């Protein structure tokens, strides 16, 4: 029987105004959790940044208010308040309540803009329980209030003003979001990034809860950004290489410097948007860097090889130890996807390539001593690359990239569907043995790790691949290793044999160190494992409390204290025995299963890094695991008051 008769025009829903945003908020802000919640702030701040790019704004003030609101103030021109000819409403109200309304579509208003879709502030308004827009312009102050995207007052002239700018104050609608409350660290990361990208722009973050205030303003722009990321640590040359050309179709700003470290930190931006997936501008930079350095090396006969080590320098060799920030301005950028993470404009690659090639060539010619150090560094990287290639072949033969051989100490699971499978990377053979006995053999694999794995922050790839524990992990996971786009054996999550990779270490200092070493390895060499949400940390209990036949487990000191109070109130006459676990091996198989491995009762912490925090994450790993002891001492001293569960 046909259902056509019931499918008629009255079944078609038409969402008017901002209804679509409230119906499907994740389509506009990514998700309704912490990330989407804080994305609202970015949307408003981006409008102020666009005023700065247009040359009208020099100061932005963000205030996390103690009543749950947040305000973003700038000293730009102020959103227009005159009547819009077509909508017959004040322009401010149109901007706040109509999707795809704003000055971003008019090239005369904003030649370059990050908020190209024109949905930013109206989406914020739609998803806010309450929003107040205050505009200062033409000698007066104007105000209008909104709730859930709808005006709750008319535009009012509330007084005179001797300044210009816009203040947007809002409270997210907590019936929409699963997260509640603005977090300073999340907001701070993006504001700091924007201050680096917009030289001399002052951005202040106030926090009324903490009664704190911090201002970001970097006269050096991208050069200051590079100094922050590389920490002036193990430098090959002091002077930062800068390429800057503004008076052209695609303005290009680049800053880079080399250190003797083995990892690279390369970030690219288009109109202040972090293009985490790169794009044509990044391709142009990579091409120019490789071409300029290779040409200079060949021209000056700087590559000395022997018959036994004949090699040429590749792009990977020139990127080892490199910290670089590339920022371009594109009038009509074509981003791949709504998330704006990859630039697709084909013409940008050639333009960026030519500008950067000329700039780097000029620097090399004027600084031959620095040029030689960079070429020598790349040659050293090339030799290590050849050694790593041999090591890769060895690992590949052991692993699975061509055979079914898996590490001998891996206790694999019977299920072959990666989505159903998880692997526990367990500290020590003893705990590994216990985990093998206690696991669910259908879906849980166990890989015991002996000792502390090599520090990926201070070791080249060939050294990493020679390490037995690293080899075992790469082989067991089956997903490749590294981030070289040209290498078919680089990390590929589609080849991953388990969709949960769980680090399970002892709850003591050594266990924390091993966990940090493993996190360093995954972040530096299998970054997508973290970015795509496959990495987890197990949470074994710290205490077992026994009162008669009752046994309870506590995962924190606070939880232990609550349990003691509860047990004492239930039975004050029976003694409570408290056991402090220092190692997984102190538990039998049944206890380990029940507390740490059973999906019904365990706690797993997913390891994720929002793209806004990637620069901060790189800096933290450099500070904690790099060569500079002073950075580690400062990090520990600054955070000592927050330390818990210290073994003394």
C-alpha cells in the first residue's frame, strides 16, 4: 500500500529565523558540549578581530563574569544602529537575529574576514538564555536585549558616549548545552593565539571568579609566537627568519626558527583561523622551504656524502627541529567543510610559494653561517631518516604491515572488529599477567610493557624504532607510525586494530612517568590517535577499604574520606582496614577486572586535545620532556600547590 497520500505539503517543516539554529545547534557550533559552549565566545571575539583587521580596533576585553555571563568589548566602530532599508529594523537587530546578515559579504566593509558565513553573532544570540548588545558610536550609547534569539526590548538610546565600539554580554542557554560555565584556560588559549597573530592588538581576559586579569599584546607578532613555542631552547640560530609582504593580493606573514630538537611545530592560519588540516597555503610554504634550502645547498656545495650514504635532502629533513608560523590573508577563502580547517584556493599555493621562496633565499644569502647550520641539521636528519627506514623495514617485517605476525607478549582478543576491541598497554609483566587472567578475552587485548619507554621528545625516529617497547606497540596497533604525508606507512587510523587504546599504569610516581612517556610518544608520533579520540587512560583505585566482609574501592583521597564516613555511620563498632595500592600487581585478577577493566564499573579518561590547545600542548611536552631542566623546574614549582597523591 502506498503512503504517498499521507506525505503532503503540511508535512514539510519550515524553520524560520533562528529556529534552525536551536533545532540543530551542532550544525553551527560543532557540538553542544564544552567545545561548542566556548565556541560561542570565539564567534563574538572574531567579529572584534575583523574590526582590528579592517584597522578600526586596537583593544578587546573579555570578562568572565561572576554571575555566569561573559562579555566581549572592543573599541571598533560599533555595529550600525540605523534602520536597515529592506528589513525595516535597526541594523543591530538584523545582525543579531538574521542568519547570513552582516558586513562580511561587503568587500568595502571587510576586505578580509574570518567570520565569512555571517552566522556568528546571530547563532550566539539564538543559543543564549539572555544577551545584551551595547553599541557606542556617533557620540551616543545604544542598548538592546534578547532572549533565545528574540528581542526582548526595542533599541534604546541610553546616554551619551565619548568612545566607539561594541559590548556583547550573554549567558548560554543551559537547556541546550551539556556543559555549564566558562573555563579560563580554554578561552585563554584562543585569545593568546589571536594576540600573536595580530601584532600590537591588546586583548585582555578578566576573570571575576578569580579576581584576575591578564593582557596579551605582542609587538613582535609571529616572531614572539615562535619564541613562545620553541622556548629559546637548543637553538641552531638566534635570529628568527621573517618573511612579510602585505601590499599584495594575498598578504603573507611567516616566522620560523630551527632548534636541534627532532620534532617540528608548524602552524598555519588563514584570516586568523587555525587551519589544522593545512591546505594550499601550507603546501606553498613547504614547497618553497624545500626548494630554497635545496637550491642554496646545491649552489654552495654544502651536502657532503660518501658512496655508502648517497642521499638527497627531502622536505621532512628540512622540517626537523623547525618551529614555524604561517599566516595569510585571503579575500575570498574557500575552506573545505564548515569547520574551516583546510584552505582550498588553488591560486594561493603559487603565490605563497613565490613570496616565501624569495624571502628565504634572501635570508640565506645574507646569513651564510646560519644557512650552513640549517643545511647541516637537515643532512643529519637525512642520515637518521635512512637509518629509520631500515628500522621501519625491520618493524614492518615483525609487524603486520605485510604479515600476520604480532608481538609474542601480546595477548590478543578474539573479536576482529576494531570498533568492538580495546588494547591495554600495561606497566610491567606482573600486572600484565594479572590483566591477561582478568580480562574479557573476546574484546580486550593486553600488551605488557617492560620498564620506561624511550622519551620521544629527545630521540630521533631511528632510535625510537630500535626500542623494543615502541616496536611492540606499533606492531600491535597495526596503524603505522609518524606523520609523513608522502610515506604510505605513516599513521592511518583506518588500519587501527583497536578503537580504544588504554594506558594502564600504577598509581605512583613511576606509573605517572611511564604514562607521560607514552602520552609523549602518541602525541609526537601518532597525533591522530589523540585527535580522533582513540586514546584513553585507565583509572585504577588508590585504596581498598575493608570492614568485615564489606569491600569498597576509592579512586581519590576525597572519595576515601567519604567512604570512611559512610562505613562508620553504618557500623561504627567494626574496624575499617585501609589498603593503599601502589601497583596494579597488588590486585588479583578479579579485583583488577572489577575496578579497572570492567566496562560496567570502570572509569576511563579519554585523552583529547582541542585544536585551540595544540600550541599549548606542544609547549607543555617540550617543557616536561625536553632537554631544558630549568623549564621543568619552573613548571613544577608553579604547579606544586595543585599536586595530589604524592609518594613520599
